[in-house]
C-alpha cells in the first residue's frame, strides 16, 4: 500500500479544507478512502486472532467518516484532516475497549481502550480497579507497556476522588480518570517501510491486556 499517496491527500486537504476544493478532488478522496479501507481490512484478521472478542467485523463498520459535525463547533471547516478506525466488536459504535488507528501527516498514532464511557460503564471500570488494583498496576507497569504507553490520556481527569472512593486508595489517581485510553505516536516513516501490519500488531499485542481488563470491567 502506498501510504505516501494517502498522506499527500490528507496534507492537501489540511491546506484546502473547503467544499469546493473537496468536490474538485472527490476522486482523489475516493481513492484515498479505498486505500484506507483496504488497510483496515488487512488489520482486522490479526487483531481478531489476538483478541477473539472482536469476532466478525468489517472495515466500513470500523472506519470514521471524514465529514465533521460542525453544528455546535466554532471550527466550521467541513472535513477531518485524518483518517481513522476503531476495531472492536461492533466496530466504531461499540462501547467495548478496542484498537484505534489514526493516520495524519506528522500526527499519526495508535490508541486503544475506552473513551467517554457512560456513567454506568465508568463506575464499573472504577470499581474493577478498586477490586483488582494489583492486576491493573501489573499491566501498566509491565516493561513493554510502560515503554510504549507511558501514560494514559488525562483529558477531563478529576481533581478530587469521585464520591465513594477514599483519597487514601493506592490507585486513586487511576480512579480519577474519565477516559481509559492508551496512545503511542507514530512518525510518517513508520508507514513508509514494509510490514506495517506486523509492526502495528507488535504495539497492539502490548496494549491487549489493558483492553482485556477494561472489557472484564464492563462485562
């Protein structure tokens, strides 16, 4: 797969993020999206083999639209300047932990876990951490995990412990999280070399136990 062509389209879209340009280059977008779909379809089988909870899912179920929802946003640019997919049981609409890929020139990354769990799911995750603090700590402190995913996303993190949890609990800092998400940045050169799927899988294999823990929590 020629990631240069995909990245070049996204770089041009970042400069010309308007409907006229997009419509004039619609065929380039269609080709770029087809390339990304082929890539995601190649990624799904090894991920499903690693994590059997994924089951049968297709690239279109996992891929996010390039069109932005600008109804309530001060940023009125109509298109995302990246392509992304979330591989998990149920695809991008799932509530389970899964495996995210984000392609953007100079800002690509892999990620995973659960972003924005609802109130019940969030409480289930927090309770699971409270019940099994040593288990989650062993996952986070595992040397390969700590090297590739040194910290979790801290967006919207609480300043104080949520109700019902003592500030003395040894993993109270984890309990304060609103999202349970890993991330690892990738430079463009990562995609210009061979065996991209195999090298991505090496990252996802390290992330896998974290997803298992989260999916145990939410049942």
